[in-house]
C-alpha cells in the first residue's frame, strides 16, 4: 500500500503541517481532514514510531485506553494525510522552514520534560521522575538504561495524580497481571524480582484536593494481595464535607473513606497508602552518602477554601526511610525553536484559543497549549477546538490560501539532503508487525523495540511471508 | 410487500393514534386483522398480550425504535433503529459526532450524551465502571450516560440523545473547563 506517496498531485488546497505524532497531533489532523475536503495534512514526529503518550504513557495494564490507536491509524492512512517519523523539528528542520512550506503549522509536541522538586538530594541515585519511570516500563528508547533498583522495601511517590497511581500499581501488581501486556521484558523481569512491598503516595494538600480519578484509585483498592495503609488523622472533617461535594469528587472521597475504614486483608504481603499534607524538603542519603535512603517531609496545613486551597508549612518535619523515590509532580513542555514564543513560567506556548501569540499561521494543540493535565478525551476536545479555529481562519481569509505551498515535497527533499532517515507510516507498520511477532513468542501483546537504530533497520525489511 | 409496508405505517400511526382515541374499529391494525392488543395497554409494557401466532408482525411492531440525536449545534437528527442496537454504533452509522475513543470498553468518556428524562428512567442502572468514567466527563448532568452502554429496547422509542457542548470555543466568557 503506497501510503506515503502523495506529493505528485498538484493539489491547490490548504497544506497543514503538524509537529508531534501523539493524540493532539492525530486528533487535530482528523478534524482538519474532515472539515476540508481539499486539505492535506502532514504529521512530523521525532521518534520513528507514532502515538506519543498513548504508547509511552498509558499503563501496560490499560490496553483499552490504547484502542484509540485504531482511530489514529485510520487518520494516518487517509489519502490526504502522511506521517513522517524520526524527524526532529527544531534540529533537522526549523519552524521557519516549515512555515515557508505550509499554509499553517500546528505545534502538538506535548511535554517531554518534568517539573523538578527543587530540593537537595534530588539527583542522588534512587530518585527518578515518574516520566522516566513510566518511560522505562513502557519502552521509551531514552529510558531503556534506567535500571531502577527495586531491592528496597519502601518506595515513596511524590504527587497523587493518575501517573503516581499508575506507578504505584505497577510496582505492587502481581506479575501475573503484567506478563501478557506490552510492558517491556526487562521491566517485567525487574518487577518479578522486586523487593518493594510498601508504596506511599504523598500529596501536599488534603484528601479533597487529590488529583487522581476514581478509576485509578479503585484499581489500587482492588489490587490483589495488598492492603491500604492510611492515616485516619488525615481524614478528619472529611465525612462531614461529603454531602456538599459535586458527584465526581464525592464518589472519589467516599471510596477513600471506605479504604481508610476497611484497610484490607491484614495478611496481605504488600501495602500502599496515601499520605496527605506533606511536601518533600530533602532527599536523605544513606550512611555511605552514595544513594537515597530516605526522604524528609514537611507537614502542611491548609489555608483558603474551595478551588484555591493552598498548603502552608507548619514547621514540623517527618523522615521516611525508603530506597526508591519517584517524583510525580507534573510533566513540562520545553521550547522547540527560538522562532516560537514560549512562556517559561507556565511552560506553554502562549496562545489565544490555539492561535500562537503574535505569529500568524502558527497554532498549537494539546499539552503544549494548555499545560500537561487531562486525559486523552481532554486533549481530543482541545485538538478539535484548535482545528476549528484554524478552519475558521482559513475561511475568513486570515491565511493566504491563494499562495501555492510545496508542503511535504519540499520538506522531505530538504531532510534527505540533511541525511535524515524518515519513517513513513507503512514502515511503522513493519515495526509494529515485528513488535507483535516478538511479543507473541513471549506470550505478550507486543515486545516493543527499544532501540531507534533497530527500528530504522526493521523499517526497510521487506516482509515476504504474510501470515 | 405492500402489506408489509402498510402494517409498518400502521404501527407508527397506531402508536400516535392510541393516545388520541381508544376506538379499535377505526384502527388499521384491527381492520387488517393483525391487532395484537398492544394498544390496549398503550404500548407501555414489553410483556403485551401476544396473539397465538406471534411472528413477523410482532417483529415489525416491536423491533423498530426511533431515536433522535441532537448534535452540538442543536440540530435534531431523527434516526430509525432496531431493538438491540448500540446507541454509539448507531451514532457512527449516521455520522453523528460521538468519538468513542476506547471503542466501547469503558475506558474513556468521549461518547457522553444526555438522555431525555422520561427515557433515562427506563435505562438499566449504570455499572460502577460506567459511573467512574462518567465522573470524568465535562458538564456532567443528572441524565448523563455513556452512549456505548445504551442498548435499544422497545420502551426507548422516542428517546432523545443530546450531545454535550464541550468545546472551549463555546465558552465566550473564557470559562475554562476543569482538568480531568
């Protein structure tokens, strides 16, 4: 199937370039293709493989969430869409070069950095960002050498969002639950030999401010062979506040209260607990000063009310012994190109409803536009919004569509002269088939390729046997 | 074939008719001798008095379910469906803008709809997993459901499914929907 060959037709419709092949990029493309029958959309992605956090962020034991890949595949296979992997925008090609070749450029490159705790000892061995830990078990090539040491009994996770709960669940889940998923083989083996038995998930504020959603909390409560270890003192006054809460917050809080009350099977080997009103102030090194052996937490009290409740220090401190510390306090976007405005305080590209500030023809969607929160559905709605705004601008004449733009033809020619080895969607499909094949022999959904060079080699392999 | 069409027309006619008049003698079904007595209890219960030879007539009478989708711009899109149809698949078949990202596996909330109140009561209670996903849907209301979990039954005839207006562009006052 000649998915990639498209540029020979002299199309006079709008040509749009999307930077980033994750959910934001694909949903923006989907909406553009639907709204304009003459639009051609090209997606550029830094990795050889598409799908972004759907592939590298969603937990291995949440395969249904990844069903959205089928929709994205349909978009990529659309005759007016083409995917170009292994292209590093900002390095292999600049934003200005893209803007010259396309009528509009949409930035959908997400958040590849993480917020740091900003405390002493943060760089000691044994401390990881949740982004890297998740990347490790999900096969992100840049995290394949993480080698987290899982030989300690207690792990402390800072942050209480869905990512924190995913990490806790993967650390404590029975290996049987993971061994048929698409978790990487080396992560699976490391977890099978893990000595981690207790995971504390720590938040600055109180139970009513917890950022995770009920599905993930329920999965912790129902985790086999584990019990919940909560501090009833953290929940003072919560029962009385229940009746005034909106439904989602109420159900979530009720589930937490149930976990506090019931605790779980005392004979359970493993335990997990939520700890509230605590902020990390220092990672404590062990006697040999070589690695993390504990964490010092400051106790907080809450000031304010409603949405603007904030944590204030009380001066009290608490030390927790632990050998694995995972900081899950948020991802962070980084600037891609000096030509693009960037707000370093909010770590997003400044924009008005998706139109990049002071830059005609440049748009953004997804986390780089709004900040790194929300699930796939949130990004979907947001991407649809940006696409609609772009279409509006086309129809209002704000983008000069009368000028013919060369689109992918010009860019791929440029990339070739620069020695960039692009991966087309049909070539991703070969990589995909290889991963499924390797997975099958291990009894798993897939075994992800961890090495970019290996991915590039596979893309050229001609599959002569179809089965 | 003509009789088939006639009876089909008669069914929808009768459904409207029975609310107005209880006079069997003017009803086409009675005249065509295919009345099943369903009109007697006003088409409100699935366990109706069935004739001894229940067959294709019953299929005609009870399998058709009319549903109206109201899209994000307020446009009404009436759709003819059948008992057993899945509301999300029905929407896709008719080009209604319901995403269904997780393909009906209760792992997202993109097929969120509001159900007309008199039909909302007739739906079976949502399972816990559906409620958990609904909690994440923006603009949740009392009559919110995930359309991938709605299977059409005869008593849902006339149901209206409204798509929530979730886009930010809609909020001209700059209101930002809550994350998650």
